[in-house]
């Protein structure tokens, strides 16, 4: 059964933290975003449209990720904390609209600063060329979202 309470709500965040015995790792600068109005404000100000492709750095437990997906984005999420993929797998919705989660979400367990975007293996409908525009050594992505 799907959970209708957003991951970013204080009640659900607390439940997830307790269920998985999660503690914010200050050495990674982690905090858990629990203000649903702020999360929705980020999605709205980014003007996320269905089909937009987003790189999210530090998805944590998925508070912002969930809302990006619900807004129609395809999300590449870079995470360095290897204790969080299980939470993301279990807590993010299994389907977004008619599409299974794995068609709209790709988790990359790697430091984004060490990522080589030219060597990324893209599957499904993800197209790295639609995410970035490169001129020389400079690349601009349509949207970078950093969560801490």
C-alpha cells in the first residue's frame, strides 16, 4: 500500500529515521529537509515540468526526490552515503503515474565530484545530452539541486 504522507513531512521523516535507525552524518553535511512548503517551493521555483531531467546531489531519504518525481521529472540522484539506498528503494513510490520508478529515477552511489558524465551509462529514456550543454570544458545542466 502506498504511503500518502510525503517523505518530507515531519511525521514521515521521523518515522523513517526511527525505522532505519538513521542519524544525520555531520561529516557529510547531512540534514533532513522536513518543511513540505519549502520542498514544494523548491520544485515550483525550479519550474519542473513533466519530462524535465534533473540531477539531484544528496537525495538523502528522498524528501525532495519524491516531489521532483511527482512533478514529472526524471531524476539522476548522486549519493555518497551507502546507508541510504535501501531507504530510497523502500520509501519512494514504486510507480509514478503509469511509469515504474526505475524508468524515472536512477540512483548513482558515487561522489558527484568524481563523476565522469561522458562515461555515464544511461538506460531507458534518460539522455545525458538533454541534461547538459557543453562548450569546451564548461558544462551547464538544466537544473542542479543540492540537498544537505
